[in-house]
C-alpha cells in the first residue's frame, strides 16, 4: 500500500475475503489507477506474502479470516480485562 501509494480503502476492499489468493492483486492491477502500474514491481513480494498466509492456514487449520477474528476477540478481551 505504502510502496505504490495505493489508497488504504481500495486495498481493504480488494483484500478482504481474498487474503490467500491473488484475485485482489489481479483486480488492483486492472483498475487503471496511477498506482496500478507500480504493482508489477512488487508482485514477487506479494506472492511471497500470500504463500506465507497460505502456510498459516495449513498449519493452523483456520482461514486467515478466522485468525483475524480470534485476534480481534482476544484484543477486545484484553482491553476489557484492564
């Protein structure tokens, strides 16, 4: 997001629900925005990150969405405990 100056709102819209596949990346490159062309320069890095997320899913048996939900719930619980 920072490297290509992609608006955070666009990233969140495209990435959410597509955390472990490159559908969001392909869609972002096809958007014809000033930052779309810059995505080609970070494609390898994005693919490595997607592979890491896929590995987390395999190791935990949970989807990334489930992991994020667990993290959110734990953060809320910790905040309430203070």
